[in-house]
């Protein structure tokens, strides 16, 4: 019966019906499969774009992090160098060791030393130590020069030269003085002092 109905339809109409069914099938394929795949592709492209942007940000953050690490290393090295020159703590043993090393290099005998209380200034503290040494005059001069050349900031003041004696045609003297090293004050120490200074005048 279906054949008889189809046989009555003219040939151009059959082509039109066939073309319509093909278009309908193609439309159904597009709606069901292609549009879903196209949406997935668009989503994947958007995800890829976002991931590339995130990767770019991560690389920029890594470069900034490496620069920060290098800067931190430079600052720590600089801090170590500054701590040699102007330490943050009193360090009497290190101070005495520096004085003793200079005395040994100059050839003088460091016979007595007495640490004194530190004296705080506005941004630093003086770390004094009374010393007594014996040596030939030129060795004493070499000792004073060596103190000035030390990595740590040190000086000698209140110098007294006494008891000159001649040994093997050289003059041997006894020298007393006040060797002074310095240390940096911490923020809490400088804030307390500046507040005291403001209240005082």
C-alpha cells in the first residue's frame, strides 16, 4: 500500500521529499551531535586560553620570585659585611680577639685588658676596653696602624706611654690606653633614647 502511495507521487516531488528528509537528517545531526561537539571545542579553546594566561602569570611570578631570592641573598651578604664592621651585639670576646690578633701581628705583648661598660650614643654604642701592652716603639706604632686597618671599627684613645727601657739598642715602652669598638643600636634601643631626648629638651 505504501508503494502505491509513493508510485502516485510525481518524480520531482519524490526528489523534494528525499531532499527534505536529508536536510532534516542533517539538521538533526547538527543539533544532536555537531553543536555539542562545537560547544566542547569552544570550551576547550577557552580553557586552553585561560591555562596559557595562568602559565604566563606563573612564569612572571617565578621570575619575580627569583629576583627576590637574589635580592635577599645580596642583602644578607651586605648585612654580614656590615656586622663585621659594626656588629649589633657587644661581642667582647670578638673585640679582644681582634685586638690580640693585631698585637700578635705587630709583635707587641698585650699584657692586660679590662672591659668597661658600654656608652650609648644616638645610633651606636661605644664598647671600651682598657688595655696595656709592651713592645718596641716601632712595634707599638705598627699596632696602632693595624687597629685602624681592622675590619671592625676600632680606635685607641687616652694613650699613655711609660717605662721606656733600652733592650738590645731598641727602646721598649709600656703603653696603656682605651681601645674602643662600636656596635649598632637596635631599633628598640634607638627609639627609647630618642624618646628620652625629646622629653629632656
